[in-house]
């Protein structure tokens, strides 16, 4: 039976696992990093936790006789993707990077691109006093020295240190434009800060910011290592079929 490893944690990873789980010729294992307390589990086999870097993952791929890898981790999980590409190459295993398309500004958007969280924090004092920070629970230390007021929204409680004036809102998307408009107005938000994660789960805040004329500081994605890539689950499934046909032909 053909063995496939899906490095997951995203909606695309779950949808891909659901699609592949319907095929009797495949044995699919989804791997989750374990950083979310109550993750939404995909169908099929699931493992939680790291592999031990490039060497550990390469050994696991060879030991488990994995035939193909799909890295469908978060667009900002740069280290995981780098390790996965290096490990797959070392193990002689084909790998695809599945990444949803990035958000792009449209008419009426006031986006301020930033290459990193630190750069995003440096922009804020000139933009406003009340910040809606939606960059996840990690990395908030970059904002801790700012004497601004933050509304921080995360799925799980954020990791300290936090800015001194912080209100934490625990919530999981999807969010509606109506609710995002109400939230921004309730907290008198001046600026929205987000990573360019892409997808529809959390994009409503961008529409709400546009309607209210608010600037949005957008942290850009890290560079992606050289590897085949796809933007949709359908394209990932097609790549997998092609990769397995090439393997069978070569064998």
C-alpha cells in the first residue's frame, strides 16, 4: 500500500487528508506540531509532535517507507518547511508544498507591508494608539515594549511577554465581516496587524478594516525553499497521482 505523509494543521491539510482517506490504495498519516491545545483532527492516522529536525524526519520517512510527502503547514511555518524539503531530499522521497494563495490588496485598502514582526511593531507608533493584533500567540514579545493598547486575538492563550496594555480575546475563525466591524468599533481600533496567511477563515478583518478606512500592517510570508508547490487541494491530489505514477514507472 502506498504511504503518504501530510504535514498539517491547516484547513487545506484536513481537506487533503479527507480526500486521500477515501482511497483504499493509500495509507495517509497526518502530522500535527501539537502547538494548539484542541486541534481539529483530520481523518485517518494522526501523529502529534516533532520529528527531531531534518535527520529525525529523514529517518522516519525511510523507516516508515513513505512514498510521498505533502507539506501543508501554515504559510509562516518556515522552519518546518525547510526541514521537510531537506529531509525528503535526503530520504529520496518526492515532496510538494501546499500553500493557499496570499492575500492581495484591493481598491480602498491601506496596507503597510512589513518583512517581520519586529518591523511591524516599529511601524505602529506612527499609525495609532489602539491595535488589533492577529498574528498568533507566538512572537508577541516584539510588541511588548510598546506603550500602545492591544487587542490580541488567538486560538489559545498567548505566550508572554505581552504588551503592558493588552486585552486577550480567545476565538477561532471563521469570522464574518459584520462581527469584525462590530469588534473594531467596540474597541475603537486604529490599526490592524496581521500575517499574510491567506484563506477565507480570517479574511473578514481585512474587509472590515477597508470599510472603516483603517491601515493594515501586513507581515509578509517567509521565503519558500525550492520544491514543487500547489495552491489548492485539487492540484495537490493531482501532483500526488503524478508523483506516484512516475515512481511506479521508474520501478
